[in-house]
C-alpha cells in the first residue's frame, strides 16, 4: 500500500457483529476504511452497505477476497466457516482479522497457522478485550508479584440465548457454549494463568445429543496452579462475564463487561479499585492494533499460533466432557 494510504477492509457476510467490531471503529480511525462487503444474498448485502455507507457489494465471498481494491478481510462468518475463508484470504494475499473461534478445531487452526507463517500477511484472531488497557493492566499486576505465587484462576461467560434456532446451537456450524462464549474464557484463563493449561475434567449440559448449552471444566497449569472455566448459552446461571485471579498474597477480581471499567485488588498493599473510563471501546483498540500491524509491522497479541493453543484447550475440554470436537463445514 502507498505510504499514508488506509487499510481497505472487506467484510465477509452482513453479520450483526460487524458494525460494532469494524464499521463503527473505522469511522474513528483514519488508517482504516471499510471498502466492501460480500453477501450470498445480494439484496441483503446491498441493504447492509447502504445502511453503513459501504461502497461496494460482492455477491460471493470468492469475489470479495479476489478484489484487488481490498487489502484485508474481516471474517465474522459462522464458526465452522472461519477456517475455510481465512485460508482463502491468506492464499489471496489478504491480511485477515478473524472472529473467535479461529477455526473449527485445533488441527484446522494448526494448518492455517502454518500457512500464515509462510506468508507475510497479518493473521489475527479477534479477542478484542486483549487490546484494551484494562487487560494489559491486569497482566502487569499479575507479573509484578503483588498477588504472590498464583494458586487459582477462574473465569466465566454466561448468557441467556433463548433463540434455539441460532447458529450457536447448530453443530454443523460449529455451535456450542464452549465455541461461542467459552473461547473468550479459555483465552482469558491462558492469558492470566500464564500458560496453556491441561484439562483435568469437564462436564457439559446438553441441548440435543452434541451441543453444549453449558460447560464447566477444571484445569491445571504448568506452574502448579489450578483453573476453572464456566460458560453457558442457556442455564440457571444469570448472565455474567467475570474472572478471578488468586495468589498466595492477594486476589484480583474483575467484571470485564463492555466497555471495560473496573477491577478490584486485595493484597498486602491494601484493597483498591482501578477504573478505566472513556469513550473508546475494546473494538476501537483492536482495530487500531490490526491497522498498526498491517501498516507498520507492529506485533499483535492474538496471533495464529496463539489460536492453535486456544483451540487445543477447547478440543481437550470437549473430549473430557465426552463430546466430539467440531468439524469444518
């Protein structure tokens, strides 16, 4: 791209998440422009483009990733399609911002990560919370030793999704609580726990024979500390998104809602709350990081290699719960 030119992003599908994740943040970022959208239903794509001021509409995903006037692809397709179209975008020479989960399973994630490593393209998984200063501050506190030696890390993401026809309940599209919400929880546990954990046990509550509407898992990290995951699309748990990091000298509790606002720390230094107020969303920070990587080669936190680690834990939890791993569509 010429010096000073923005990253021209194309969106795969007229997805509900796209306005919050990319379109609105792009209006506040001079280094990014949303240039095109693709939809298999052209009329839907045209309506989406008109609503959001997008200049071009493609009637197929293939046409979008072949568009010479598109530099990068945002992939918010159903989970089981992530791998196929991320692979296609890399092969077409595009940078890629792929929604979580990165792939249907660890094997597919590993194939894509290998392809990404042989290219000079930015391939980034969209765990937007990782790019907010809130998350960096939590990591800083853990690394500082204020909490002492880690003993336990817990995280939960629970929601009430009563539309049972949604993709999140569709096995063939990579559905399930662990794939949908749990991918965030696994990433958070890995990030705050300091390594990729071993899965000790897991229990699922089912809708049908293969879809987990809720999942819990016990984990063990290389440092000897333990962890717990909880996620649900439909259960008796009220909606919440929380995490807890416990050391032998203190404890950190957070409620990472959007926008991230505060967490509490209790340690030998006393009890305090740290607050993050502002108008910038986690998605604003994420898009800024993606553009910086594409334009200036700055590193990203949620790489394809990290995605392999995340999918490895997800697969292991499914197996421990007696369920099959997801397959690409």
